[in-house]
């Protein structure tokens, strides 16, 4: 029996069911057979684009962090260099001590004090840094001591007064300051000069 005879032999209900089944099969084949591959390609393409965008955003974040890190590093380096510049210069502790000794002596003279003696202190190790200090014995007025302390605290160098002792005793003037007046002071009205013991310290610059 050929296909036509078989079709004629079917009842109306069987023919309707067969036609419906063929129509559904055709729709399924048309939908998933023709467009299914394209949908998968489109889905894969969309996923690839999303991955690429995510990689770009991640790279931008890494680049931003790198720039921020570089900027922060430059700021830290600038602050470190500024702190270094505030320390007394010198390649060795002896050089630093001599420089500090000369600086404090000059400040004392400018404040109207007489430098009776000056000596370098033994260097100290503080958390891996070397601290250098000088001890001076001075003679002069209380106003001169105040001016000296103000000069030390306001100096561009990083200096610390570690010890200060003031005695109301007559100090032997070994290096008299240049007199600014020919008037001889009256011993009855002029108080005797003070004797001042002063220690000033600073840290040595780190080798760069």
C-alpha cells in the first residue's frame, strides 16, 4: 500500500492528529534547528563582551590603585626629604656635632650670652637612628636665655633642648661679647650674670 492509500484509509480524526503532529514537528525544527545556533552564538557573544568589559573595569581599578600608590609614595618621599632637611648636616656624628656646636654657639652669642665652654656628647642610638648632642655652659641674663630658647625652638633645624639648668652665680666670662655701649654698668644696680648649663640634641641624617 502506497502512502496515498494509507492516507485515504485513515479516519478524519486520525488525519487531524497526524497533521497536527507534523505541524508541531515542523515548528520545533524551524525554531530550534534554524535559529537555535544563532541564539547560542548571540549568547556566547554577549558573554564574551561582558567578560571583556569586566576585564577592562578591573584593569582600570588596578591602574587607579597604582596611580594612588605612586602618588602616596611621592608624598611620603617628599615628607621624608623635608624631615631630612631639618636635621643638621654631616656625614659622621663628629661632623654633625661640630655643626650643631657652632650653630648653638652662634645663637647664644646673638642672644647676648657668653659661651664659657662647649663639648660634644656621646652619640645615642634611638630606634636605629643616631642622636647627637652638645653641652654648653653659658653666662648672661635671663632675657638672653629666653631669647636663646626661642631661637632654638623656632629654628629651621630640628633641635631639642634636652637639659637646661640656670644658676644665679657669677659666671666667669671667657668669651666676652662685643660691648655695644661705652657706659660702664653700675655693680650695685646690675644683677650678676646667670650661669646656664644647656644640652641640645638632634638626629643625624640617614644616608640616601
